[in-house]
C-alpha cells in the first residue's frame, strides 16, 4: 500500500464519545418503554386498548411493545453507526 492509499487519520476519541452518546440515548428510550410503559405506567396505559384489538395498552407494552421497540432501536443504531463511521472516516464499506 502506497502513501496515497492510506486512510485519513481520524479522531478515535470523538468517534468513541459519539458512539457512547448514541448508545446511552437509545438505551434510555428502551428503558423508558420497557420499565416505564411496561411496568410503572401500565395501570394508567391500560385505560386504552391497542388499536384493532381488545388488549389493554399497558399489557401490550409489557408483553410485546418493548420487544418491538428494542428491535427498532437496533435498526436505528445500525443506521446511525453507518453515518457516524463515515463521518469519522472509519467506514468499512
């Protein structure tokens, strides 16, 4: 590999800080949905039903909602990390 082919240097500390910030935000959202909506707010949420079903909303969050939100957050993390890697010059693709 010649000198012209070497990748540009990147700020590893900035990349790491941005990654940690993203993880903290996404896990905070998941914790709110899983523990907040599924446990703490479940009695209050149970006054509504999941649209199109007879399931109380708090019950749905406790049983299924937090899992769906977790999977969506994984997808968001992957997309954000692709962008973050490109921004900091550590893109693998």
